[in-house]
C-alpha cells in the first residue's frame, strides 16, 4: 500500500494568502496517483484551501498527517505547499487559521508522527519557507533526528524563503519535472535521491537551496516513467560485454545499408546504437557508431555502462 497526503494552502485568514499552492498540490497529486503507463501508483488524498469555505485548520492538517502515518504501508508520503514559519523554538507549517506563525503545526510534531510511524518508508516533501529546519534537534539545528526509513526533502534552508513565480512554487515545478521523467534512471524509476539531485542541479548558487535528509538503506521508487530501454534490452549489456573494459568489435556487416549486411549483426547494432544514445557506450577512434562499423572499429562501455553491466551480470536487473 502506497499512500500520499497532498496539501496545498492558498487561503490564510490573517496572514497573506498565496497564489500557486493549490495548483501545485493538484499537479503533484495527479502525477503521484499514476505511473507514466497509467498504472496505479499512490492512493492520494488531496487537501486544498482556496478560500474560507475550504480552509484547512492546524488541527485538520495534524489529523490528516496522523492518519497518513498511522499504519504499516509500504510508503507514506506527505507533500505540503503553503506558508512556513520559524522562531527560536523551531519551525511550523501554517494552517489557514494561523495568526502568528508559531500557532501552526510544529515541525517537531510532524517529525514525531513520521519517526514513530510503522510505515516502511516515510517521505516528506515541503514547499514552504524555512522548511530546511525539519528534522533538526531542538538544541542543535545542525544535527538531524531522522528515524530509519524517513526522508525529508525541503524547498529551502532553515533561514531561507521558498519562492513562487507565475506558474507556482519554484521547488514544486522542479519536483514535477523530476516526477515526470527528468529524474528517472534507465529503468524508469524516480527516487527521492534522484529528485533531490535534479532540483539541486537546477537551482543556482544564489537561489534558494533545497535540503535533503535521509536515513534509509535503499531508495524506493516514487514513480515509474517510460524507460529509454526495455529491461530485457538492458539485461543484454553483460552478454555484449562479458567483462570489465571489454571492447566489442564491429565491421561493415553490422550496418544495414552495406552490401555485406548480416541480419543478426544488424539487430545487435540497433541495440548498441540505443546504448550509445543513452551514454552506455561510445565508439573507439570514430566520431559516430556508423563510422565505427564501416571502419571496423570497436565500442566500449562508459562508466555508466559498466555500472549497468555489473547489475546485469549480478542478476539485479
């Protein structure tokens, strides 16, 4: 069972309302609910506050989070977009009824619910100001208390705001890109680590900086995207390259347009070209794969290709 609670709060009764949080939450919910092939992914519950009639109070927010983390699901994921607040006692997620900021849901309460949850994997995604303080200990903000199985990805550091632009939260826009496939590996899996890497690389030195805290033995897949190679094709890499540093020799019979073309070699060449397009291998001493075949050159694996060769040889893909 994979559960996701997605919260977006635009409406605030006493502090400044926001513009893009509801749309951000709806977009995240839509992506999480289905994989790229339309197969079911997360069972999502979406809470949004556009106006007074749909306001989300601190108490309602806490109860929804409590329910998310209360059972032993495979993954329990929280996404929150809205106001955040920080003071000497810690950070807060502000409900629609927040007046002073420190009357919001304390991040320490959120972390207690997540750390004590029986869910195997607890993932917290926060697009709110000062959210980088999540998981910090009360006496030392440089030390995190994150239980095994918990990952936190926040939009900004503990002393930074989380920016919005005309299309929504800057962090959430990059999160959506990542879930949509920009952070997928060659198997099509998007993990918390790859999401962070994508967001981190996309924000400049002077921009808000995402914060990632995790205590896991292995990353889970948040969403499956269309892979550039089928797994059956990727597994063959260790057949073409049975050992590290192995060089696979080509000749003109691999090129379909040549008079000496061989059907079996041409089929192998088509797959090798796919490997080349996703940076798994490169031709040796030739600018392109066609030249390598016509000039009877060899191809070798890149560092990424060696990684997947080892996975294939070990039966891990």
